[in-house]
C-alpha cells in the first residue's frame, strides 16, 4: 500500500483545464474567450488561497492479478467486471477490462493497480455562491490532478513498467502514455458499487473517503479506479447490457438482481428485466 500526500501547488500543473471549463458550461472552442480567461484568473487566485486549507491525497496498491473470464483476481479477491454487448458494426471485439490482464490459465501472474484520490478541507465561501462553486470545481480537478501525478510516479518508478517515459504534462493529460486508468462510474467501469471492492483493497478511510450505501464517495471530490499496463489497453464504453449479463454479473458479485438493477440502470437495455 502506498499513500501520497500532495500540496495544492504540487498538483496544480496537472489540472486538466478543459474539464474545469466544461463544469462551468464552456465549450472547448470558448476556453480562450475573455469570460473564460477571467474565470481562470479567479481560479488561479483561489488555488493560492487554498494552499494549506485543502488535503490532497492518493492511495495506490499494486496487486498480483489474473484474468478469470470477465473477472479479475486481485491479491486473491475476485473483482467482477462487465463486457460490451452492443452490436459491433466493424467486427470489433466485445471488450472487457479483464481482456488486458494475463489469464489465470497461463499460470503466470500479472499486475493491476488499484487507486483512490481525494481532496478535503474547509473553504470559507459558504456565503458566496460563486466562490463556493469555484472551490468545489477546483477540488474536483485537484483530485483528478493528484491521480495524474500519482499515476505518473507509478508508471515510472513504483511499478516501473515505463521507467524511461519522458512525456510532458500536456501529453499526459491527453492520455499519451502506456496503459489506461479506468475510473469508477465512467463508461469502462460504470458500476459505482465496485467502490466497495476497492475499499476492501485500499481501506479508503486512510485518506478520509467514506462510502454511502450506494457506493458513492464522500468527500465528493474523490476518484477511484484501476490501473492497467498492457500496451494495447484502451478505453471503451460498456454500453447497454441485457438481462443475461445482468443476471450473470449479479451472481458473480453475490448480490440480488434487484440491487444490481439500481446500480446499472443507465446500462440496461429497454427491455423487460
């Protein structure tokens, strides 16, 4: 287990400003308008104010891993995943994240990283809606930025599968590195309830993260997920799934189908389930 504690200043260079502006309703083509530049000026000033008031932390664990069908085995714990079921128009494979991990049948273990990052702290902006929203959107981006910095260190040093990586930060932010970092709740890993599995591996309360009964993280400026190193690994959307996969996934998770329907509502096909 590895814990990283960062200052705001350390992770600020890793902020992906496009996503910050998106949270404020700016299209990518509008990020250099006077309005956007004014918002950036306010954001940079607030980042200086937040130094020492926000706690920016990450956890990482490198697990001995195998793929077992659509499941991962991470340090002996089964981590069920979903596979694409939507029709493919160009004979592309129906992907699952386990496809990028060495199968159990080969008898040689692989490695998969598990991570969580969080930003917490008090900001004196309760009576100023603009500053309150600015602080929250910055905290969200700082959690992602901390993850980016942590993942860079993991790739180069801790895991060390690309020790000679020499990418500048803009290249990092566009994902031009080997491997992927699918986050919980995003299209490749849409089931928020797998946070309970990640918590079993990381004990996320070490960095102040607690989970609701639905697997949502508190504080809200938190992100969690997996790190895969395979050179062919890429992001994809699980998309719609049918009742057959819903039932199979619920069985593998050891949870009632009705409960999995709630977690995967956005991925369920428009059919009677």
